């Protein structure tokens, strides 16, 4: 039995959208490119044919990868869960660095959705692991490469 992988609603929508694009636009385009390249004759010497075949392999591999991820996903809609003030998967957390008073906001998401530029951190990251289970007002000590940083959990949002 395979384990379920947590995913936010936004993460599922993004993967389904990419899957739809790959199947309805990218796959037919590359199939047409292969057919056109075949018409040019000798396939051993045909760079367009080989490039299109390589692209087709990439597309088919990505389709299989997305379908696999979606089949293992446990989609969690945090907006439908009761707000307890506790940090759980999918919540958005406002933190205050106790040393610098700097404020930062992170959304805890699945591995595939993590994007630090958008302040989305993986549920398996050291920061998220240090926050999960804590509540508003709690102090969380997070070990970073630069040492221990203490954050106060200012607010937990279900958005």
C-alpha cells in the first residue's frame, strides 16, 4: 500500500492544469512535429525528428509523473477545517523573529508545491517541522545552518 502525500487544493489544481495542457496541447503538437519530420526522409540524419522524439519522451514522462502524484495525493482543504490556532498542514503562519523583530509569513505545503520565493515551505522542511503542532503565541525554536532562531507564532490562518 502506498502512502498518501499531503497536497493543498491549489497544488492539486496546478497539477491538473499542467496535465490537461500536456495532454491536449503539448502531446498533439509533438506528435505532429514527429509526423512532419518523418516526411523529410532519412531519420538517422534528421535532427528535428530526434528533437521531437526527445520532447515526446519528456512529455510522456511528465504526464506519468503527474498522474502518479495525483493518485497518491491526499488533498487537504485547510479552509474547511476548524480554526484552532494550531499550526497544521496547509495553514499560513505569521512569525516574529524574537531576536530581530522581523516578521515573516509562510504557508505550509506539500513537497512539490514548495516555493520559497512565494513563502511556501515544504511540510518536511526544518522550519515547518518546528512549527507543526504549535499554537498562536507559542515560541518555536528552529535550527538553521546559522544556528537556533526563535520565532513567536503571531497568527495561524486558514486561507
